[in-house]
């Protein structure tokens, strides 16, 4: 008999498999699930099983430090991906499934058309990983993409979603599927709605000028662009964008505090004494400044930490979205 934590997680896998099947996010014998038990052990669904009709024996316990366990013939062919996730991230669960609408959409388009605030806040610009085979034979590409988002699309194959809990990973899949439905229906009303998917011209300060990431010159260049932006000025006045927001690099004493008054940054200070503080390690900030991840999404997915309530920041979602677009306009080195 199996008791305690392992029994609970096994039951969660059984329930989740049926839910994925009922939602038509998997069909037949597609997809696989796993969960971390401890630093060395994970539970994973066996190869050839139907997630909609799982039994206890369809869930395998694997010791990541035991080579014999890693060669178990019943392991799914996607297990190298699952094991790499647990070796590279603190995630406790992995869902890999094949949503039909998501697969159809990303077989044609390379990025999601975000038509709702929920899509932009929780899903963002989902990374798409190229795929040339029926199985994920280059899991390192998926791992690299997961550094920027907790959900990624494997082109012509499906999605991989990770999280602290199964429900968190499932919600991301459901929201992406809903985003695709919304974009698809919108196209019925406006035929060209998906043409030229929200590609903004990326202005630069000069043809070759770059700034050291998170240097004073880098942040000052952003401030200068923000204060010249007519859209932020208009929306900032309309929504009374007046607050102090600090950004800081984890593991260092480098911080910048933006003092906003009706959308204009009236002062740039060098501390984190503010009601709202966004912090992240250097690799996440680099992804933000390169446009690979949106700060709102990184915050809701836990890749960036926020001191303060995101709900209070949400009233300024529109001007802040523009602010984050400006982040990408200043070239970094």
C-alpha cells in the first residue's frame, strides 16, 4: 500500500488525467504528466497510457539518481524532458498535452494574438519551440524557452506547462486554449485580424548605440523615452498614474526608483524604498529587455517577485504595457 504524500500526488495525477481528457486537451494515448516527490524522486505516467483512463499501475516512481530507473522500458519517450525540468527549475509538476486548437493556431502563426487583458496578464507572448519529430528529441530547447515562460508551445506537437501545483499549470493551458478560441472567433468578424500580429516597430536611440544592462545610462535612456511618449502622457494623465515603482536586480544592491506623476517620471532615484518593487535575477531582466517575456506575465508566473499588490498596479495596465514596450527599444549589451 502507498500512503501519505505519494498517495495524494498519485490521486492528483489520476484526477488530472481525466480532467484533461474531458476538456479534450488530450486524446487517445497522447500526453504525459509528472510530479516531484522530493529532490531525487518523481512520479510520471507510463508510455502508451491514456490519461483519461489511468490506473495506479500506470504511474511510475523514478529515482533520478538511479541509472537503472532512468532506463525503465515503461518510461514515456518524453521523460528526458520531464527530468530536465526538475533538474533546472524548482517546478513540482509538468503537464505535456496536445490541445487541438492550440496546435492548429501555432501551425499557422508564430505568436498569440492577445485580445483580452487576461491573456496579456497571465499568458503573454508564449514561446514557440520548433519541432521536427513526433517526440521531443531536443528537450534542451524546451528548457531554454521555459526560462521565459511557464508555458511553451512545441510546434506541431503540443504544449508543456510547469508550476508549483497541477492546477496552476492546467490554468495556463486553459487560458492559452481560450486565447486561441477568442482570436479564431474574432477572425470571423474581421478577416485580417491575425495579419501582422501586433508587431511594433522597435525604435532605437541610434543605429549602433547600446547600454550595459541595468546601468544608470541604460535606465536613464528608458526614462527619457518614457517622458517623450505621447501615449503614456495621455493615459498617465487620464488614469492618474502617480506612484513610486522600483526595479531591482536580485543578488545585488542595484535598484532604480521611478517617481511617476500623472504618467511622467519626474525623478529617478537609486533605492528600492517604494510601495511597489519588482525584483528578478539578471537573466530574467535580460529576457524582459530583449522582449522575450513581459514583466506582468513574469510576475504572475513567479519568475519576477513583486512587493505590493498586483491588483493595485492593474489599474494602470495600459500605460505600464506601453512602458514595458519601451523597455525593449533601448538596446543592451
